[in-house]
C-alpha cells in the first residue's frame, strides 16, 4: 500500500501532539477531544507517540524496522471534537466534508452513507438517569459516529454516555477478532449501542410498572405528570431505536464486512428488533394507563362534587329556617312561645339528620 505523508499544520498540532507514555493520552490530548488512539497490526495493539505516527506505521505496511508486511488499521476515538480537530483528521484519512460537518454538529438521524471507500455510520446513544431532578429527563440521548475505511476507524462521540473505552479494552483482549479489520470495530460499537438500548428499555419498563401499580392502588395519587414524562421518554427511545434498523441491515450487506462479522451483526440486528418491539409496546401500554388514571381522576372529582352537594343540601336547611325567622315580622308562628326556640332547633337537627342518613345510604357521603 502506498504511503501517505502526514504533514500536520497549525490546526493539527494539538491533535497530533505526542502523549506522555504509550497507551495513554496526555492531558493535552484529552483536552483536545482525542480520547485514545492506536495502531492494530494482526489484531495486536501497537502504541505510538502520536496519531500521525500510527498512521505512518500502518500506511508504511511495516512493523517499524522489522520489515515484515502486515495488515492493520488505526483506531482514533474522539469526544465532541471541534471543527478544526476533525478537519485535521479529515485531511489525513480523506474524510468527506459533508460527513465531517455532520460529525461536528451532530443532531443526525441514524444512517449509513458511503463516500468512496469510507463508510459513515451514525447511531443514537441513550442513557438512563436513575434519580433525575424534578421535571428532568429520565432518558438522555447522544450520538456516535464512525468513519470506517480500509485502514482506519474514527469514532466520534457526542454526549456523556456511550463511552467506548471498555469496548476497546474488550476487543484488545481478542486479537483474533481485531485481526478481521475495521469491520470488527464497527460490530463492537454497534453491539455496545444496542446493549445500551436494552438496558434503558428495561429501566423504563420498571418505571412503567411502578406507575401502573400506583394508578391502580387504593390510595389517590396524581401520576399524570409522570405518565406524560414517560411517554416523552418512550418517544425519544423510539426515535433512537427505530431508525437504526435500516442502516444496520445495510451494513450487514456491505462487501467489506467479513462473513464472520456479518453473523455477529445479524445477532445485533435481532437484538435491535426485539428492543424496537419492546419500546413500541411501551407506548401502547402507557395510553390505557393514562386513560385509566384520567378516568379515576374524573370519578374522584365526581365523588367530591357529590359530597360537596350533599353537605350543601344539609347546611341549606338551618340556613333557610334561620333566614325565614330572621325577617322579624310580628305575626311569625311560635315567635312568642317559650318553647319555640328549642322546637326550631329540634326541627333543624331532625331534618339534617334525615338528610345525612339518606345521603349516606345512597353513597354520597
């Protein structure tokens, strides 16, 4: 393979700055959005002082001074890079400007696009917040992009979740998988993203079960806000999970994917299908829960109104009698009788008691 010269300019110096020791990014590199990089030859990691050295090593096709031809690739991991930082890598790996723009600004739908020999794979990542503040989101979303070429993989992550450090470590423990090339990295990344969907879907299921139990419990609770919030989170999950099915299916059919990796990708696609069906069922389940809650609220309001009406009718009796005898006419009945006052009180008490017993018997009180 012909060697490609890497000549970093001012915009690329921070990106290609050497790290303190092999295998770990320097503080300067970590601050510049580069999380980790390495060259992988025959499935084994070869640490270099900079990204530029890793690229030279692979594109020379040699193991330093050994002189043996070996297949390999470079894997660079970025977290929320700036336009200048990603443009620096674009000059090295020949990334298309449109794909670079998408990777910088994010907010893309899951998709798989081809620019020459480079595949641009976009996935939505999700994270679950166990104890969110009031009215905060339970499900947080981010994005993960992967540029995959014949001898390189560049992963770009947006958001605080979806970290790929453990994915890299697990792959490095299986050199026979890494020896299959950049396609192995794409599978591992897609598998991690879909596993994140599964974990978040299970957590949301627990929340839905709690809401359902609260709605149908004897105690009166106001779960409307929580149900609406869950419906909003389910919609976010659907936007992340649903559109990924097509790109993942297309990725399985690409020629550069080895047959061994295709089998694993089909397994990831099967997991994605199950999660998608699970998330769609959540929306269908939350609708009747919300309807049941609103029905309970309506019934409770009706019961409250009946109680208020019943007590209003009871208190209307003494009010009416007192109002009549408060007109102070001279010829009012029993106004001059010494037992008139106790008699009126007795009549009021008897009528109120009769009304109270009647309302209790009819379930109004």
